[in-house]
C-alpha cells in the first residue's frame, strides 16, 4: 500500500517525530535518574528484564568498511550517548576484529574515569558452518577452526572483564535456514553452549555468566515445524535464556498480510491515522512471534526466560521497503515502533536489544540500502 502525505501533513508529522524522539530520550533518562540503582556489579539474571537496564545492539563502525576500526575515543563517545539514553547493556556480534575487545576496553576506561558509569555487554561469538560463504556449505558441521577461535576469545574476554561481560551469545542467526551461506544445525550450537556451561561448572568462567544463542524466532520453534528437533529441545534446555529475533520490518515484504490495510480503512481514515493503524499491526505481529516461541517452549514443558535479541526498523530504503516497495522505511515509523516496543517490553519485563544504536554504512554498497540505516542515530550522531 502507498501511504502518501501532502507537504503540510508531512511538516506536521516531522515536527511530531522530532518531539517524539526527544520525549523518548527524556522519558528514559528521567526514569533512569529517578530509579536509584544498587551499588555493585549485577548479574545477567538481575539486569535482563529490568527496565532500568535498557538494551541495544551496537556497532561502532563509522566508515564504509570494517577495515577501519573505530578508535577507543570514538567508542567512548558513543557509549556516553547511549548511557545518557538509559542504555546499560550492549550487544556485540563477533570477535573476528578488534571492535568488541575495544568496546570492553572503552567501558573499563569510562568506569575508571567515573565510578558511577555502568555498561554491561552481551558478547557475541560468530558461528559458521563448514565451507561457509562458498558454493558448497555443509550445514551439518561447523567450521571447527574458526568457531573454536571465536569461542576461546569469548572465554578469555569474559574472564578478563567479569564486571562487564554478563552474557555470551553463541552465534547470530546461525540456525535460521534463510542464512544459507553459513547456518548450522542446532547440534553445532549445542556443542559450544555445553562447553561454556561446563566451564562455568568447573569455575573456569564466572558462575553468574549467562549463555545463549541469538536467533530468529523460527529457529527457536516459533515457526515452521522443520525446526522442531530433539537437538533444538536440548539446546533450549542448555541455554540460560532464549534470545529470539523478530523483524516486522522485513515481514512487510516477506510476510505482509499484517501490513496491508483493507480498502475500507483506506477510505475511512486519514493518512496519519492509517500509519498509526499500520504500526499497531506491526506491534501485534512482533508480539505474536514472541508468543509463538513462548508457546512452543511451554509445550515442551520447559521453563526458560525469553528475551528479544533483535528487532528494529530502518529509516531509509531504496530497495524493498521504500517508495517503490512497502513504504515501511522512514523516521516517523521508526519513532513509533521504538516507543511501542519499549513500552511493551518494559511492561512485560522483557529485555529488548533494539537494532540498532547507530547506522553502519559498511553493510551495503548502496548508501540507501535498508541494512545501512537501522540506527536510531546517524553515523555522526
């Protein structure tokens, strides 16, 4: 559906958008100040689901290539911005480059400079299948060499920064079948989760460190029954909590029934109200996918915390989600989505690692590709 707006209405909406974004920041910052946090380190069990510890996915890359790593100074600048928003937990994705270790260094420096500074990390370890990113990936086996290096780095950093690293996530969207270049079967993830849990039991990792894998809702049993395997059940039992992803933004194209409005609604409501109605459907879609995972896990007789490892909304798209596509991408809809998701997850005591903090323009050669433009902030803030 095309949602068109005249110039006056667009000015009204953009004005509302700016006020809304400022209000969100002020609201969360004020709430953070009003809620006195107890002194001392917190464990994952204490910070996950706690609305005083807002979570976000973070990449600090400012250039069009990851060959240029963000400096410690640049990372500290970003961390101060996020802290002012009330963000207290960051999610990283891999340890192949220096960014994640440098984030930990930057946090340590900020804590040394200001004892009241608080920031925790969900540390991601990237997992690939055998022959990943080639024409013949073997999804039944992992890339033993690369994966073991990632896991060992995660272990080392978790032990070096026990006051900061509170979660290790084994893999990112590493089990979902549409990740055809690199996905693995749950048994591969399970192997590494069990390894990390065993190290905790042997006091070779902090006892309070939580282990999970961060993956699409379908990978956690909330979608197609092809994912419902014994190894997935074993994995759900093995992790400390389930970290699931839900992407209504992408589904406006790939699973769009919730996004398409009825003809009678188009005639009955104003453009502004149609957008509000569409975004309410987006909220319900995200809730539905979360509940589908919960219902599956409940059906197994397993009691396990479930938090959201990723959800997000792009502001720019010249591809599937722009003016020649679903018309989903813009700042106004992102503002509505962010506010609605925070309200829901805070109320339900669900941690939501919103994707993402800043735009990252290394992801797509097209500057206006949606993957480059999921940030709440542009590259320069």
